[in-house]
């Protein structure tokens, strides 16, 4: 999922940034030790996929220590069977006001969100 997600998120970033789309990556090592590297190493790693959208510091997305933003996102749009984030590359799409609109699973290719992105970008802030 890593190459597809990074490449397609970057494509969306390049295509819609000037229209107001903001993509932010949140590295997390809570899934089978998939992201054990330091933040500097992660930033270097994503360069091979051409990533220029921002990445935050590593965070937790599940459990008592989950970042408050992710607690709120999961509260706003729950998941299948449980609200927990099940794997890296879970994606949330929000409107121009920051209100969560849709939740996408890790295996959902980012380009499948494009129609919804266009719709949300067309709405007034």
C-alpha cells in the first residue's frame, strides 16, 4: 500500500493544492512496527515517492495516548466494526471548514477520492 498511497496522494496534492486541498501525513508506528524509523529517516524515505506534502511528527492514532485530532476524527466518523484505525494509510477527507466528510480505509486508493475532493472544493468556505 505504501507506493500507491504516497504516489497517488502526491498526485492529488499537486493537482488540487492551488484550489485549496491540503494533504497531511501522520506517521504512526502502531501497526506491526511498520514505521520504526526516526522522523528524519521517514522524511528521507518518502522522497523516493516524490512526496512534498507535509508530514507531522510521529503520533499515535489508537489507544489512550492517541493524538487528540485522531480521537476526534474517529468520534466524528467511525469505522467498520470498531472506530479504531486498523492500519496505516487510513484517510479522512474533510470539507473546507474542517468538518470530516468521509473516512477511507488503508486499501482505498487515494485517486478514488477525487470526485469527492472536486465536490468539496467547489463548495464555498
